[in-house]
C-alpha cells in the first residue's frame, strides 16, 4: 500500500458515505438497525471486547483519554475510540496511545467497498465497526468507546459495556436531540444498560434526576461523581478538567468493584501523563509560550462559556481566532466573547464551515474589533503578526478550526 492508495481509500470513505462531520444533520442516521446488520456482517467484533462507554455533551474526549492513560499505567492494553479527528483519520482509533495502523484502515476500507448493496452505513457507522474490528484483532483488555452524538440512537450504543459514564448534559445539537435540556438528557440516558454501573458528572439536579430514574429502571448502580472528593490533577489543562477528573475517578471506582486491579499510583501517574500516553491534544493545549498561544476545541455554549471564563482570568491582551460550523447558534456565542481582545474570524475548511461574512451583522452588533479571513491559517498568521510578547493568541470555536490550525502548524509546536 502506498501513501497515495491510503489517501484515496480514506477519501472514498469521506465521499461515499453520509458524513455528519462534513454534511451535518442530513448525514445523521439515528437508530441501531443499520449498525446491527453491519456488525453481524463482520461477526460482531463488539461482543469480543470489554467496553467502557462514555457519553455527554462536553468532556467525553478528555475523560476517555484520561481513563485510557490510567488503564495503560495499570498495565492494561487499552483501545480508544474518539471523534472527530483533528489531523489524520487514524487518530479516531488508538491502542495504547498509538494511532490505528494505516495498513489496517486501507484493507478494511477495501472490505467495506464490497458490502452488500442493502447495507448502506453512514460514515460514523463505518468508523465504528472499524474500531470494533481493530480492537478485537488487537485483543485489547479494554475498549473505551466515546459516543458520537446523543446516546440512545448512536451507533456505538450496540455495545454491552462493563461500565458507562455521562459527563454532563448541556444544550447542543438541538436540531437533532431536542430543544430542551430534559429532552437531551433523555437521549444521553439511552446508553444506560441493565445492571451496568453508570457514572454521572453533572450537578444539574433536573438532569441528575432524569439519569437516576433511568438508572433505577435498569437496576444500574448510580455513581455520582459530583460528590467525590479528590485533589488529583492532570496534565490536561483547563479548569473544566476538574469535573472530568471526578468522572474518571468514578469510573475507576466502578472498575475496582468489578475486581479490576488499579492502584492509586496508577491513577495519579495516569492523569499526569495523558499527553504522553495517549497523544491527546486540543483541550486547552498550550502550543507555544512566546507568545502564549492556546487552542481549545470547545464549541457549544457551555463549552465556550468555560473556555472564555478561563481566558478572562488571564491578564493579557488577547488575539482570538474563531470559526464556526453551520449548525451553531452564533448569536449565543457573541454574548460570551472575552473583553480586552481583538478577534479574527475565519471559515473552517470543511464543507459545513460557515464563512464569517454570513454572520458579520452579529459582529457589528457586538461592537468588537474584528477582521474576517477565508481560512484559519490566514487568521492565525495575522494574529501572530499583531501579537506582542506580552500578549496572547487563542484559537478555537470548533474542532475543525483547531484541526486546521494544527495541521498547518503542529510541527512548529514548542
């Protein structure tokens, strides 16, 4: 297999299948019927691995990577399925922090191209079965599976996990999951399985009650991570990680009760070596010190509130590069923008990236200093040119903005 053949195969995967990452709502295919048939075609690899299921509006990626790092420190061979990727497709499927083998991806795509015509998977269903098969072949001790979107009807919900977690429930993807926090909580709660421990990390009492009721109905032991006391820290920065750490501690507590040995030292060391053990970047990621440059993939209102609150605590003039996709309510974001800042708005390179000219009226109404660019890289280079050593740069607003930035600049990371 040549690099060109690999790239062509992955391009086929993106182009041939409906892809939420590229196309948005029209590519979303809720329900488990299709993934059930797809898994059956490949002899149900998901039933051959021990899974941990992690859902929630924000914090899924951080939580799953922190947990993976802890389990790796405890000596377990650990599979990790995250989405979306930032730079390369293989980031979605990892074993012990190493990206999925490109040769496997290429060979598996060739098999997908020969599927019976009556099986028409979405892009996410393709990648989900690919992850299950890779983890089964690699004979992992644990496979940490991150929910793609929602929970109840998400294709990952075909698994029978050892333990499940829901990090939090916030407003996001309302066009698909529902307009209210209660409706979204119901969808998230759909990953709770009979007699399977559920860890919950949100202190919203309304949401917590919905999760508790579902857990009781399924006879699923309920672990309230918000009540856990811990002084543990992680190398993943961002004040919001403190809540995610509690969810990880809750998951470890549940696994210990299932008789999986994990020491306190494993937990402490694992949390402090997430970057090293899993290669995870993008959450309050410090790209450089001179000037201070940080990127974060927070992209919905709750995520951006947390990120911008931390930005406001840094007493530096800020140059902020932002971009959004079509389904985001940008008018909500305008009320959150940090003060003492210059803004550089750019269109993410994916199809559903929204050009700032489409929402320039909101920028004018916000009475901020801004410039508009056709690409994230142009915006970043402009911000870098304007930024002094005493100031800072922030890049965010979308996974795809951070991905565009890192793809062009990661090799220059300090």
